[in-house]
């Protein structure tokens, strides 16, 4: 994620981000950037655990091309559970 991504997502979440380029604005965006990276790392780890915890027997029955689709579906289903 870059600065523009962070600002866009903050605005999507109704977090006010100033258009000024003051030192305070830069520090605020820097803090948002660090927070977003912490959240992204936690989400990446949660997704990896979902993939690791999939039933190995079920995955073994799937073709190599179907396995990524099954894992992606499992990860996407996390969103509906929360």
C-alpha cells in the first residue's frame, strides 16, 4: 500500500484526511499508514492460517487448479463470519 491507497481507504471509512501538506497532516497520514500496515499484516496471517487449516483430505481430492479456488473461497468466507 502506498500513501494514496491509505488516504483513499481512510476517506472510504469516513476518516477526515486534510488536503494540506503541513507537518501535522504528514504525521497523521504516516500514523494511518503504519496502522494500515499492522492491520494488513494481521489479515495476511489470518488468511494464511485459514489456508493451513483447510481439510487436507478435501484439498487432496481437488485438482491442482481447483485448490487455489477452494482456498480463496475459504478466505473470502472469513469476511461473512465477522
